[in-house]
């Protein structure tokens, strides 16, 4: 592909985060005040479960913070590259300092990829955030924007293995899913209507979202509410099936346009500019339509 950046191979988290010692703190770690740290711009997680943060805070009170945060100097402080959840829980636990590994050599792109990988490996993101994060990883590996990366991933499924395939294999090796499986099975979630995407992001199980998107879009809000009332997967599937059998199919667009154009009431509401725009649109109609209008 002309103008496409070459794929980038990233080191693994074990290299970037460092190995823990017998005391649980990585060699080379230092301590910084929690107030000297700020969340990284590359954090893929949009929501933090307060209950799970408190559980982690309890563990930190009992055992300390064993895994240091990965940070980098930014401005007059330090940005968290990996470990924002631990930083938040440490504050809940009453810690004033946390162990960190400071990396001065990370670019914005490197920091973004590491934040994505750390969250994807260590935490259960909701499915929408997971898909967003994995797509961003693939985009970084391919040297493309998000939209371009979506199309390129689909193309790569049909192409013989090459350097891009190998780079993606390496990047996804620790993510419990191959990039091929991700592209075939989960990438399409980004095409779901916003109401369903938001519900999944807020905690609706992915499997229920898959069922809901099969129904006409005008029923999605009601189905989301139905599913969120602790309904089983079987109950949601039955409700979707009922709607599919009782909802009449939408009228063809041609029939709706014909009815609209034949309505004197509708035409009477058109402004002069609207009428001119309509005439211009009809002038571009196929010949068989123009013949019927003459």
C-alpha cells in the first residue's frame, strides 16, 4: 500500500515493566508522592468499578502495593503509563507514596500502546473498551489511523502471511485472543447502534448486546431496559424473536418517496428553495423515472 507506514514491533510488558524482586518491587523502582502523578492520556478505560477499586484498596492496606506503576516525566510531574487503577486504589488505601518505574524514553505513541496492553492483559474491560483498545493496538502496529486499520485488518485476513501478519501476531500474543479472531468476531461491534454500544460499555453483557442488535433499531432502548432488569439470555432471545415476528418490515424507500411526492399537503409546506432543490434532485433521477414524470 503506497504511503503506508511499516508495522512496528513493540517490546513486551515484561521488558517494559521490569521483573519483580522477591520483595515484590521491581529493580530500579523508586517512590513518588501520589499527588505528583496524573492519569495518562492513553488510558483506554473509561469507567472504574468502585467496588473492585475498594477490594484492591483493602489488599493494598494488607499487603502493600507490590507492582510498581510505570510512569514517564511530563511537564512538571509524571504521567501514568500503566497502573492508573492501582494509583486510584492506593489513594483509597491511604497511601501518600507509591513505587514507580520512571521511563524517560517513551514517546506518546509508545505510552499509548503500553497503556493499552497493560489494561488488556491485566483487567477485564467491558467489551466495547476492549475492542477500542485492541483496534488501537492494531492501528499502532500497522502505522495507520483507526478507520484505516479496520479496513486493513479485514484485507489482511484474505492475504498471504507477511510482515504485517507477524507484527500483529506478536502484539496480540499476550492478549488471550489472536488478531484474526478479533477481526472476524468482535471488530463488527463498532458498527452497532450507539444505544447498544453505550449499554455494553455500561456493563450489559456482550452476548445480550449481540441478541439486541438483531431486532429493529426502534426497539433497542426497550430491549436494553428489558435485559438490564436481570433477564436471562434465554428471556432476551425470546423477546427479540417475538419482536422479529410481530414487527412489520419497513416499507421500501421507493414507496415512501412516492407517497411523499404525491401528497399535496406535503408539497404545500415546501419553501421556494425546497422546491428548487427537489427539481434538481428529480433532474438527476434515472431515465425510466423521468419518462414516467413526463
